[in-house]
């Protein structure tokens, strides 16, 4: 018959415990995926970003946002210290309105923000935005990551759409598109 002392039995269990701890550590490391976790914000780049200079009231930001990922990315909201309220807007039949569900940027594609089309609307400009100023906008994406867009302010006579929203803004502060016929919904970004 085989008999083992308690000391010998305890010594025999130590390698088993060590092996178990090592196996658990390897399993956790494999499940964590390391530190290469990326967010939707890591897949975005912005080019030609600009904002219409304004002393008060409303203004907007425009530009091109590219998605380098293999999946669609949605911009769900925006904030900026330059305005009390920032919304994602579109122009339909010469009337500006908030976009329900945000802006979708297709996988490997781009989103054009332009006068007379999709744009980031600033309402209640907090301090004058002069030509040459940098205007920062923080975009929140569908995965809750954030992308900061920096737009250079410039003088621009277009982007005078009328606002059909429920914000507490005087319609006279809106942007009436009829004042500038070059700003139809199909117009391109001007300078």
C-alpha cells in the first residue's frame, strides 16, 4: 500500500496550484484582448472644417468627416463651449431642422457637412466668433466615444437658412435661405 506524509502531499499540490494560477492568468489575458481596444473616434478624421463667423445668435460648422473603419459610425450629438445649444441639422425644402438619429458615416466613406445640407448648428452663441478663431466641437458617437472637431471661423455670406425647430430662438435670428439663392440644398461648401 502506498502512504504519503502530509508534507509530501502538500508539496505535491503546490505545482497544481501554480499551474492553475498560471492558466487563469493566461485565460484572462487572452479574453482582455490586450490594450489594442479602439473606439469609433479612432477611425475618424476631419478635413476642411470651418464655421461661419457670428457675433451672436446662431451659426454653423461645416467640413468633411471620413470614417476609416469597416463599419458605419453614427454621430449622435455635439457640444461646444461656443454655444448654449448645439444640434445636428439638415436642410430640407430650404428649411433647416434637427436630424433624428444623428449623422451616419458609412464604412470607408465620408460625411459632407455643408451650407444648405447637413451641418452642426450652434444656437445661443456665447461669445462672438470672429474670422480666424478656432471653434471646438465635441462629437459623441454611437459607441459613446468622443471626437473633437476644430473648425476655423471665417466670414461667409451664405448659410442663411430659416430654422424650423422648437428651440427658444427668435425666428428672426434664423438663417433664411431665400436671402442667398446660391445656398440651395445642393450647393457646395463655399469660402
